[in-house]
């Protein structure tokens, strides 16, 4: 920022010391006022030597003087050699506000202001919408809603006993106190109105916990609707008093950008990604070891606005509305107390349990909405309860709708054209429910879906109906949650799905003219048409060829590797979900692809050995059918399903067996049968990983046991990790193997990409720090801070550098999008 009156200028990049000695933020470093123009001869500063200043200059007149904290002050490991002449502040007291009235984002003032702003926002948005009462077993229905209050902003780790202890310590009288661990609200019931008014006055605005939050007292207002006979299912809605509170709308919660034109959505996402990418540059500066030159890409970042590389743009989704091929609908109660199948209006941890129908969500297809409506109408007449999130009991939990399109059809989903197959998966909790009752209810459920599908014109496609038994607290079921397939009429189901075991039930979708088989729980991109553009971009940037060995890390059902297999010599896919690996094997067979191999394991367990072994695979062994895509490491059709010894899985499967045997006497076997060889119940355990490792060695050595000559000259990895990013062990394997020269990172969470890129792109220190194992400071670190900390112990190796980045919008109407970055060395 220049100062015209004083005829000063910012220091240019050429005056910066290339040694990572003194840099505070990503901004340009301002020179002091009245400082004369520096000639090129004066710019030739010896590395590590500071530029001399005239102490007589009145630098305090410069608008950027002392507006950023000195990096030496933040690190607290040494003194700044500039002393009083340093343009940066050495204490919080010395720090000055910037010309735009903001503070250095690393300062305590900025952090406090950000926290206050977030709390103010939460105080407006956290109007509690609870549609399920938190009732203790010993209440006996004695609570009076007129004498009840809801306390908001309580510490989430508190339980009822902790809340009672807090109230007793504060001298607050009460009759009943209820608080569920993990939530930010609790309920109080009082003896009389005077006691309630006095307690509300004392509690409202009181500081609680160590986070500086203040308690907010809200009324508990019962909804006017017909209550269930079981008092534990009484529904309440706790609302705050205040005319400024705006009720949440499911459209605004699920698709917050739907009110904007699509072009404006793309521009907003691009701007957001640019700000996130700048964090990579800033953190790489901080992580660069002392005495080691800053990477060239960091020095050049000033020329492109602080970005680590060019963000070339954002690719729009071919389908903007109704694009999701998978929707997970929660089962709960609306604000009016009606049993509803839709989306929650907020976070359960914030005390929001209300569910509203997805009728106004533009990202949901018409077919998914219609099946949600059919299921909702069925639940109105079911005598089994929906899942209660407070008490963690109930039966009906969730409905998942998965869709498969025909090849190359990009028409609007509203017409049903192009959606040829639909799989429905209903999640339930059968614990404590009579087996015969459950079996009868499942039969009614299947009949309801079939009747609903055939009653529409045109008829809704329905390929398979699967039930998942899950006893956990949240609806996120583990990989080994039991599944069973319910029999549906041949009039609507696919002929090849008749009598199928639940793990053999599949629907199909097309990506780049390849047919992909998708099991009930396998990962598959929710926007198929945009995924084609994503995979094509990744393949182009990877610079593939016949002599390329491609590692598809976190491969899922093998979509990336299989779509690019025709462009490379060999594909090695790694995936920890055995059901997805089975799908990948099946997909390779369906499409006649022979140069792919899929490993069922965690990438961090086998990545190092795979990089070492597969660099020396001779072409003869690539063509060997024994190691081609027709075989995977692990038995064919293996899954992560494992029989539950406590009998819960047998119970669910027995329900399905009764239904299917009654409806189809010719069924070959019930879903509860397990083959003697155990192939259908193979678990991806640590022992399996050892077997995989030995198999890798066999494939990478010649018959005489000697190491083969190197066949693949080009080794490329494409990673598509979950939101948490890559495991540190995987990052270490990718970083330290010299044969890997190019890496394409696909991320659905740019924050995790930045954290992983810090470790991949930061230069190695001259001396590796082993770290202090007793230090627990990492618990409070950000993901970027943890990455900087781990980079100090990274083995000496050549770092990658960001080359270019591109965004692909797979999620229109939401703030999310995929980010692709090319890393090379």
C-alpha cells in the first residue's frame, strides 16, 4: 500500500531475503516512510544480512507501521535482530490497527474479534428447534411444560449430573434438570412460577464453562398435535422469545446458495478457494526450516496475489438441478410434530432435531423426493417408533435413495428419462423389537414401496430394496452393519436381482462410457456427469502414457483408475472398503479391463511397499491373467461384513428370510446363510494386509526370485481421499519415494488439501526433529498447524511444488466443490 503524500512505496519482491529469516504475513512488506528509493546495487543484499535503515526516519507515519506481528515474536525462540528499527510489532500492546480497521489475523485481538463475531452469529442462528423431549427414565411424566425452561449454550461435555451440580453451586432451585452429553442445551423444570422466574433471571446471561459463553434461557412450548400414547415420545419445540428470530428453511440449510444465479455461485466458490489456497503459501513460509531457502514457488507467489499456483478457473456442472444420484433422508419430526422424512434443519449438537421435507431442495431429484414421500406416508400408519435422538432408541432411522443413469443421458432428472435403476436402503434399529413384528412390518414396507412406484405415471424405477440394521447413536453406520434384501415384485425389480443376497444387490451407472456396478454402501460420486469432467481433468494433468504406472489411492469402486486405464500401462487401486473393492473388481470385468489391480487395505498400511515393489514390474507379468484386473487381493466378492456374535445380525437377516421365503418359495437361500469358505464375510483386518503385502512381492519379482528390470518409466499417483485428507503415513510414503514425480490431488475439502500440501511441498530440514512426545499442544492446533509440526520430522527428500489448480463444481447450490491440484518435482 503506497502513501502518496510521503512519496513512499512498498518493497518489491526483489528486495526480499530468499532465506526464511523474517516474514510475518502473506502481504507485501512495507518500507518505512521517507525511505529513499533503493537502487538495484543496494538490493544485492548478502543472504542473512539485514538492510540498514536511517534511524532518523519517522517511520511511524507509514500506515502499515507496526500493523503486523513480528515472526520472531510469534515463534518465541529468539530475538529479532532489527530491534526497535523493525517495522513489525514485538508485543500485542505495540501492535496497531491496519488502515481498514482490522488487526493482524495472528494477533489475540483478531482472534477475539472473530470469536465474538461467531458467537453473535450463533446467538441469532441457534434458535433451538427441538422436536423430541429429553425425558429421563425416572421422570414418570411429572414434568410440567408450563414450568419448564430450556438452557442454551451449555458446555457440550456436560451431562445431567454436571448440570445439577452447577445449579446447586450457584444456588439455583429447581425440580428436574436434564442435559444430554454432546449437546449445547438442557432442560429445567421448576416447582412453581415464582421459582422459575427467579431462576431464569439469575441464569440468563451467566458465564458458564471456560469458553466465555453466556447461558441463554428459552421457553419450552408444546406443539399442538396428537401425542403418542407413550409419554417418552412427547414432542416439544423449544423456541426463543424474540421477534428477530427467523425460522430456518430446509432449502436455506441444505442449499444455501440456491437463491443466487449459477454464474454467481461459481464466482463465489472461486473466490473462497483462492482465499483457502493462500493459506498454503503462508503456512509454507512458516514451516520452511531456518537456514533453508524458501521454495521458488513461494517467492513467486507475490506475483499472483499470494496464491501457491494459478487457479485456472472452475468447471461448471452439466446438470444444475436434481443432480444428486444419492440422497440420505433422515426420519424424525417436523416443527409441527408430524413424522417426516427429509433433512434436519441444523446440527444435532446445537440442539436442532427438527426434520423438514425436501420438497424445495433443487439438488434433490424428483424420484428421490417421491420415494421420501412414499416412505413418509407409510410411517404415518406404522406402530413402530421413529428414532429418538435424545434417548437413542426407536426403530425407523433413515432412507437412502441411490439412482443409476443410462449411458450418456444428460437430460433433466425431472422427466425420469436417463434414470434407469433405483436402489432403496432403509436403516432401522431392531434392538428390543419382536422378530415376528419386524418381519410383518418389513413385508408391509416392501408392498408400500412397490405400490407407490407403480401408482405414478410413468412408473418409478425400483431395482432393489435393502434394509440396514444399525444400533449406533448417529445414522453413520459402520462398514460391517448387517444388510438384507427385501423381496419386491418382479413388475418393478430387475430380473437379475431376484433372490439376491444383500451384498450381491447392485445398481449401475455410467462414467465415460464405462458401466459401473454400485453396491448399497459403496462410495460413488453423487454428481455423475460432473464426475466425468473431474476424472478427465485429472487424467490430462497426470500426463499419462503406455509406460505409466498409475496409483489410484482411495479408489472406491475404481472409477478413476478404470476410466483412465486405457491411457496407462497399469493401474493399482487401493481402498479399505472391501465391498467397494469387490465392486471395482466387478467393474473391471464388466468393461473388459485387464490392466487394473485393486488392493483391499488402508493406504497407510501398504503404500510404502507398493511404491517400492511395483516400480519393477515386467510387462510379461502385467499381461499375466493371474495378476490382471480379473483377480483382486482377497476373495472375489469379499466384503467387510462380519457376523455379529451377539445375534443382532442374525435377528435382522432372519426377518428378511421370513419375508423372502414367504413371497418367493423358490429362493435359493436366505440372506443369513454364509458360505463355508467364508468368502462373503471376509474382513479387511491387519492379517489380510500382511497377505496383501506378500502378494505384492510375488507380482513384482521374476520367477528366479531376482528383482525385475524397471518397466514403467513414469509413475503417477492420483489421490481422492475423504474429507479428513490423507493419513500422515501415506503422505510420508508419497513424499519420500524418489520415483514418484507427479501427483494429482483431488479434494472435496480444500482445507485438508492445504494441510497435506504443506507436508508435501515444504523443504526438508537439515536436521530432522523427532519431536516431544509428551507435548500435548497439538490438540489445540489447526490442521495447517499440525501439518507444519509434522513437516519438521519429514525425512530428507525432494519436496513437491504446486503447479496449477482447477475447481470442479460437483455440488451446485451449496458452498462445496471439488478442487484439483497438480504437484510435481
